[in-house]
């Protein structure tokens, strides 16, 4: 049974609500005995000005893993493939824009230079013990990503 229709402007209209899907990239690096995590400063609402993991909305022709890789590259200039899945985050109110489910991916890397682009106002490697308040549920994702990579 088809539960959608194509509107005059080429968009789909669904009979039932649909969730949006995003992907986030949680990158860690160690330098001089200190552990760092890559964050971007959000340039748009919601949470404009807050720090978050690079990430964004899934495009119709990509996997969620590819989405994480693409968003990482678009927002920071860092190209990295083969990240490890941290988990799926689906709390109903995790995103004030509506029903958004995210898949978070993680990797340990060599701290490549990050340059803010796309909708990121800034990109920075933060020491794990000096993090700013994080947007969305990224504090929970951070805890889980550290467990996946056995980071204390």
C-alpha cells in the first residue's frame, strides 16, 4: 500500500509521520600524552554557537556510514573512511527540530588539521578534560564512543 503522494513541487507527502536520519563522526586523537576529540561549532539553529560532533542529515543515495564520512569532510575537511559504529540514538526528544534518529561512528586518528566549512562556524580539537557544553545528546554519544575505543 502506497502511503505517499508526489506534490506539485516534486516533494513527497506522506500519510504517516516519518523520522529523519542523521550520522555523526566522533574522532579522537592523542598528542603528547593527552587525549583530544574533534568538535565543530554549530553555525545554525538549533544550538547555534554550541559545540557538537561533525554530522548531518542522510542523503537518499548513501548509507549512514557514508553520511558520517561525508559530513566529516564537508564540515572539517578531514577525509576518513572505515569508522566504527558507536550506536543508534533515538530518544524521541533528542533534536528540537523533530523526530531525528542518528547513527554515531568513531575512530582514533592522528589529529589532522580541521578547517570549518559548510554549516560549521569553527572546527577544533578539544582536550577531553576541557570540553565545552555539547549540543543535542552528544555528551551521551561521547561516553559511548570512549567505551567503544577503550578510552578512559
